[in-house]
């Protein structure tokens, strides 16, 4: 069997395969061809002069989404390297086209390989193996623009060649039934809303209000709006959709929920939010003035000139003891509420003051302090330094023996002696007072000698200033 017989057998077998698949789509392509037989092995791509024209037709059977079986035939007016005049050539192939196809694609590229033959008038037939690339570009439902190029390997020496073609492909027979569940004219494969009738412009999705925003992207499907607001209207044009705008008929900033800012006092707080719309004030006090800046508006501040605490109605508590300065007898020293904001005198200090009543002694009938009195007076000086917000009352007392006036003078001078001693220890005179009561305030029974001795005393009492 010679090579021509092989080609004929291959063509007959291919047509048989096509005939056995009558349900597949088929088509026919007509193309104008340009071929180069002049230069061996395809020639120089940059040299277009040797190319000669021809025509071709191809019958194509679609096997599946990815494969086509094609049978092209060609008629060419070629020129050979070793011939001075043009010569005629014709031939045919059986080719397999591997394509990248999806129903929604307009451009369908493919690669091809096949087996065929050319008959050249002056030389006879030769067997060829074409390989190449092509593309179908959909123009309408059945029509495609086609372009392809092939390099053909010939089994005859120096007869490899290029063929390029451009033409039109048309599908034959019944077109495949396209599914369109919602009947809107958009196939289900392209329909983004396949169960709801819609518009082709929106890939099959509806636009109920006709505002150009499809319903599935429209937040206001029954009212025409604008795309930038997801299909919702904006009557006042302030960029806030009406359903989110608290003043849909008056333009206002987003910071004010779409309402215009009315601010009579110019404090930057909208009047409807300003508790003092006629007086400028900060936002911290809802637009009301706050002279001392403590966060309590002046009309509620009981100390408007001094920064304070809200729990004390704007009044301060400098020492933080829970007693407002205006009621605190010791505003700079933490104390207790029961002691008017002053520190409580410790138990041991109270005991020393009580002990001093009997421990301070004088020379008999005189105002001169005995040295034994100095340690307890030093302790009293230390106590005074520990309680700077207290003052000391020094009171002298006697028994009823002798003249009353003499006893009062003696008691006063003894109290003064203690006063002077404490001054010498650095205690301010402004923090102390002294007085003599004579026998007027006995603490013990003057009917006994022991009682009279105890009534001859100097008392030390700490009091708040």
C-alpha cells in the first residue's frame, strides 16, 4: 500500500467517525489562504513575496467541549523554488483541534495536529503532518471569525511549508437548546439570578425600581435611588441616604446625622444637643459654660471659680479625705469626716496631754517650772508639731486655799510659764492661748488633801483652729 492509499484510508475512517456522532454540533469554515512553497522548510517569515494565495473549506464536528474533529480541503496557486512559473496544488487533512471552550466565552483558542496530503501538479502527492494554532471569535450565535496558522511537515525533502488562513465559520444544524429557567432571555450559565426574571444588562437580575442598581445590590429596591448609596434616594443631596438621614429634606453633614448645624452660641454644638444654646460652652458640659473647667457646668457648680469634683457639686477636696474644702477644718491635711476633715489625735498623744496635768510641777507658791516638768512639756511641743492644724489651750488651776484673786493670778502666771516654754521650743504664739481660772474649775474634791493637790494643776487641751 503506497502513501496515497494510506491518506485515502485515513480520510474514509475520519468521515466514518464523524457520521457516527450525528448528535454533535458541526460547522463549516471558509478561508482565504496564503502559502509559501518557494522557500524550503517554510522560508523566511519576514519575506512575504514568495507567498501565494488559495482557498479552503473545513468541515468541523464537535466531539465535546474540548475537542473538535476537522476535515479541511485546500486549493492553492503556489510557486516552487525550482520552477519558474506558478503551479497548482490541492490537498486535504484530518485534524484534531484541542480547544479552550466555555459557553460564556466569545474567544475560543485552539491548537491542532493532523495528517494529510498535498498534490502538486508537477510532482504528485506527498504526505504531510500539520501542527498549528487558531482562534474562533464569536460574532453572533452561529457565526465566528476564524484565524489560523499551520506549519506542515512534509515527508518529501524540501517541501515543509507555512499556510496561514483567515475566514468565517458557521454552525450547521440545530443549535443546542439553551436553558433559561426564568425566561428572561439570559441563559442560566450567564444568569446571576437564574430563578428570577431580569435584564440582560444586569446579567439576568431584576431592577424593580429602575434606578440602574440591580435588586440584589439595592438596599431600597422599591424606591429609585443612586448607585453610590446602594440604590437608595437622597432628596437633600447631602450624601446620606434618606432612610439614614434624620433630616432628609435639609442637607447636613454626616457628623450631625444629615441635619443642618444650628449653633446660636457658636460653641460647635448643635442647638438641639446644646443644653445652654445661648451660652457658649464645651462639649464635656453639653454646651454649657464651665469657668473652672472641672466638668461641672456653672449653673450646677456650687464653687464655679474653683475646680472641684462632680460628687461635691463642683467644689474641691484638696486633701482627698472626703470632706469638701469648704467644710474641712484641715483642707490640706487628710482627716476624718467625724473630726471635720482633720486628723484624729492619737490615743497615746491624748494620754500624754492628760498625764501633763499632774506631771507639770512648779516651785512651791511660785511660777517657776521644776526641771522635772521639761520632758513632758517637750512631748507636748512634739505633739503640736505633729498636728499643725490644731491650737493649744493652756489653763492654770488652784485649790481654794488663800485669796481668790491671788490664786487666779498664780494660775494665770503658771499657764503663761508653760506657754513661754513651748514658744522657746518653736511653737508659734498664734497656735497657743493661756488663761488662769484659779479655784473656779475644780476637777477633784477640795474637801480632801489629795483632792486639793490634784486641783493645783495646768491643763493642755488641743482644739481645731
